[in-house]
C-alpha cells in the first residue's frame, strides 16, 4: 500500500505551480507509481472526489463537525492566531503545526484513509454522528499536519490545488499514451474518472475502447450540456446548418433506464430518483417500446390547471423517500422526453440528433415529447418562443440536427434561449445581515469556475431575490456547511448552487477573475446541480 503522505505532497506540488503541463506530468508520474487497486481511488481524491459520480454515497460532513473533532485533538481552532489561511484545510495544517501536533500510531496508508471515508458515508441512523466523529478523530490523530490538510480538503470538498478533472484526464492520456479525445469519451460514458485512469494505465487501448461505447442500462452517463444564446437572432447567427427548437422547461432533467420491467431514473448529477418519482417510472415501464433503453427527458411540476409550477416545486419531489403518496397528490409531475441514447443493444451517441429524435418517436409509446419545430427563419423562431412563454415555460433549446450526443460536454451544438440572462453560480460565503436581516446570512458571495484550473472565483455579491423564509432556510444550510468565519463573513463549502439573473457583466479589478456581475439577484436555487456544473469565468468574460 502507498502512503497517504505521497498524495498530500503531490497536492502541494500542484498548488505551487500554475503550469498545466507540469500538473499533467506530476499527476501522471504519481499515478504510474501506484498499485493497480489504488489508481482509481487516488485519481478521484486528487480532484476532491471520494466516490464515482454514479455512486450515491456521500460523506455528508460539515466544516463545523470537523472543527469539533479538531478541538478534541489540538484545542479549539483560533482563526486569529493563524495569520491568514487560504482555506479550511490550510487552516487545519497551520493550527496543528502551531500546536505542535505529533502523529500517533502507524503512518496513514491511502487505502485505509479511503476505507474510513467509505465508512463515514455508509454510517447512518442513531449514533452515527458519534461514530463519524470517531473516524475523523482516528484519521487526524494519526496524520501529520500536511496530511490533515488534505484529509480536511476531502471531507469538506475543497481541494483548491489547481487540478481540475480536465487536467486529470490530460494527465491520464499522457501517462497511458492514449489520445486525449479517447480518454475524455471514456470518462463521459462511464462517469468514473477513477476507473478510466485504472483501465488506461493497466490495460491501455484494449481496455479503454470498450468504455467509450459500452453504455450500460442502469449505469447513468453524464448529460450533454448547452451554451447560452441571447435571443433567437443570436441563435440563428451561432448555429451551423439546420437546427430544431424545443420548449425549454423550468423543471429537472431525468435519465430513464429501462431493462425489461425494471426502470430506474437518474438526475443530472447521476443520483437515483426512482423511489421519488414512482408515477414517472411506472409510465416509462408501461409505454417505452423497447426491452432495453436509455432516454432523456424533463420532469416538471404542475398546478391543478395543468400549468407549470416553479422549479423549486418539482425539486421538492426529487430525493424524497417518505410520504411519497402525499407528495404525489400535493405536487403532481409530468415527463416530457427529448432524446434517445440507447435502444436494444445499440448506442445512439454518435447518431445525428435528427435520427435520435425519429428513434424517440418510435419507442416513446404514449409518453409526450417536448414540443419541437425546425424553424425556417427568425420570425418562426420568435413566434415559437412566444408560444413557449405563453405556455408557462422558460424559453427554448436549439439543437443542431446533425449533432451527436456528447456526454458531459457544453458545446455549441445545443444552445439555451432565455428571455432573461441567468447563470448558475455557487455560494462560497455570506455576510451576516443587519437591520431587518440581523441574525441571517444575507449578502451571499457568488463564484464561477475557472475552466482551466478548476478553481472557484468570486464574481459578485447579492442580497436580492430571496424572501425572508428563504433567507432563514439559506442561513441554516450555510451554517451547516461552515468552513470558517472571519470579520462577519462565513465561508462555506461550495454546495449551494443558485440561478442568478443580472443586468450585465463588467470588468473588475476587485475580483481575481477580472469580472463582476452588475445588478445581480438570485432567481432560484438549483439543488440538482453541484459546483462542477456551474458556469465558467470564461463564459462570463464572453458576456462583457
């Protein structure tokens, strides 16, 4: 077994340079030193991911829980004595060093650290908090200050070493000698960068090529993503060749997997939703005319009159495991299909969108599809957008008829058209309110992701858009995810994704990304998304 200290040391080396070529070389060299059974877990941990994306397990540990255990080992963390810490992990390293913490027992091995993480994720029910505390205590007690830094980074999901999933994939390609496009495709289809790393380094092309095409019913793949378009004329200017327009729903995306009478539903984050949406699963089981199939669609919530309800309402159904029948009565939902990825042994990923749409019509039975046209001109597109808005939907999707399905990629083959400019960003901090908002965290710090480094960069703050009950609920959530607090600002794990509407993007020397949002307001929460799904700083720069 390899020592955990080698992974921590690699993290330091990655953080010390911004050169992507060096990152790739360092990661590739490290992965090649590992035993075969450790490659997958090490690859994931390098980018702060404990389990594969399709694995439902989660550590579910807050920064306050880690700080509680740390206090038992080295005394209560005194932020004022640290002289400035980059993040929670850095603060823990500084504090343990200041307190002259000496590791106890055997040196930590990488597999046993992972096993402790897995035990935390799997421990639920009465007494789980105490047992999880004991697992964290056991790791931190045996860790050096440097190792503790990276354990905490994993626990609170805050790596900040400059290595993104893209960098990791490039490193795997370099180390295995396989084309980068092949490695990326294998990751998109399999949804497990760790397994891709293991297979590429151990089996080469012979092992990786099946991962690129072997869609498996029951194993979700990353959804294809869309870029934004300002309006219908902008869409016509950006699209190359013929394209379709579809209603864009204010709902939640689902991936439907059917094998015989077994149906499973997955969210865009690859979580299993089957138990939460039994009526959707039943309809898919009854109507889909194929033994094996993977289809995609959108689930929306409906009013008694059959009109769309806000996105937040449908999310009250997602992930729910209790009182399902009551939830079905209170929040009826409806499915609209829009794509076909796999039917009876045949992958359709490389098939043009137009052909996939025809296949969808052949297998969907009585299930409804998103309303769709192939517009002849801008006027037809504008009229279709008005119809979508009048029906209560948020806009349109434009899809190239010739485009393949590219899992996990945000390409120009799909564009989303909304009347208002909105972006999905993540909350990284919040300031304590005053006046009527005293006692609440109100002014939230918003961040976008740097596509080159994977780092989260602040792009503005806002206290607008939320109701008092929403501020109260958000305060409770952020305090549960607290990492640190300094001078009235609470820094949190980047777990709350919000949809932000704004006037425009302007240049700003105040923020490290060089841009800031003007007149930003929160228009909704996106619990179906993670910090990996938010908009990039590069996209914001394009909007200036």
